[in-house]
C-alpha cells in the first residue's frame, strides 16, 4: 500500500464494473438466447462429459422492504408480502422447465439464496421453496447451502427455522456499524442486533457465518472504519467479504440519494482498505483473495493451503468447477462454457414462463 502514490490514485480513481465475477455483466450479449441455453443444457445431459460436472443452484429473491442507497443489485422495494406467493409459483415453473431438459434428481453440491432479501419470504414460503427444490434435485449431504440474511428481518427463532430447512451457512449484510454511515445509506441496524444474531447462529450450529462489509460509503472515515473493523474482529465471523463501493448514480438510481460530498476520497478509501487488511491479519484471518478472508480452520482457508480452492460465479468454494443453474428474475447462470442472465423485470419474467419459455435474455 505504501507504493501507491497520490498521482497513481488520481490516474486510476474511476468507477468500473464489478470484478468479483467474470465475465462482468457488460460483456454479456443479447445475441445469446433461450435456444443457445437449451443447447448448453442438452450438452450437460448428453454430451461427452455428461453429468461429470457438479451442479450449483442460485435462487434470486428480489424483494426488499427498505431501500439501501448504495445498492446496485436487482431488487424490488415493497412492503407487500403478498407478492411473494406468485413469485414462488413462477420459480417452480422455471425449475420445471430446467428439469424437463436435465432430468429429475440431479445432484446439487451448492445452493445459495440471494437478493434482494431472501428472508422477505415467510418461513412457510422458504419451506415451500426448499421442498420444491428437493423434489426436483438431490441436495447431497455435505453440500454448501447458504442464504443471505438481512439482520433487520430475522430473529433467533427464524434462524432456527433456516437451520431446520437445511441451510448450513449464513451471510449477514453488515456493511458498516457506524450509526452515521448507516443513516447516510438508509440501513439502520444496531451492532447489538448483529452480535445477538451471530451468537444465536453459533448456538444453533451453522457451519459457517459470513459478514459483508463495504468501504467507501458516505460519512465513512478511516477512523470510523477502524471502529467497525474492531467490532468485526470481536464478532469473529468465519468469513469476511470486504467490497469497495462504486458510486455510479447515473446507472443506479438509489445511489442518487447519496450526498456526493459525503463520499470519502480515493486516498481515504485506500487507507480504509489498508487498515482492513492489517486488522484482519492481526485478528488471525487468512486472505483468501478477491476481497475475501477466512479463519484458518474454515474450509476455504484449509482448501487454499491444500491447493483445493475453486472459484465459480457464486464465489470461492471447496467444490470443483460446477455448472450453475440460476433461477429468478435477473439471475445469472453458467452451463459448460456458456453464461446467461434472466430478464430483469417481473413482467418479462412472468410473461416468458407463461409461454413455457425460459426467461433468458442474454
């Protein structure tokens, strides 16, 4: 970090596409459609390496009750929970269309529910979703079954329900513990709430707990972020994801609510990253790569030391390169060498499935 000069910061201080997944979204082309995707599915079933690659599932649940101003994800802000039931029905339709081409009972080693806010679904709806997936796929023992959790939407009882449904990994969206930063991004969640939930998750027996952090948010300073880092070290999650905030208000409307003068400059962002690297190292975390850290006894850290670490579109994994079936509006998947993304709006998603067509748009 000491080799980064002010001139270098000025030269390269420009926002860009997310690099945590490759290819980035701006590399996708609409010339790729449902017929191309179906050929990829058929190749998985009947091609020369039929069934050789493990299968990973991603389910996108776009609904959120509250808007976080920094968010660049595909989401629908609503307090109307009756929108969940029809969405769940259409997820089932999409899964059915996949199974028609793949065959039922394919073994799944990895499942992730993301959003949006997956815990926008009620307990019964999450149970229905998991039952539907199990009817169509074989969720193998020892797999990684994770769900993103908004601390504002769960309590210890809900965490017990998630464990009973088969989830063994949790990812908590923390971002920053500082109250001023939380207010600036419209995401108020006291540190005490997160600490209580992580403690409950450990008592329940979740195998791995991840915490997401973001540096570069409005009202953040290196000093305030130090306090968040100290609290995270005290919290001691199994894994930490540390992302840099990219301010692109011309592309993401929620970010227009952020006061630009409140954003830290490039030098302060680099300082926050440097302090985070030092803090996590001092707290005993191994650097996994690409913004991710893990405790030495976590499966990711062990796999890295043993040369068994893999990366797919869902992030780092101990599982070998997998085909990724992605369900839900805007979800991104990968089958063989082909990447694809679903349509971005609910109307398009529902219309496509009503016609019996997979909602691939690029």
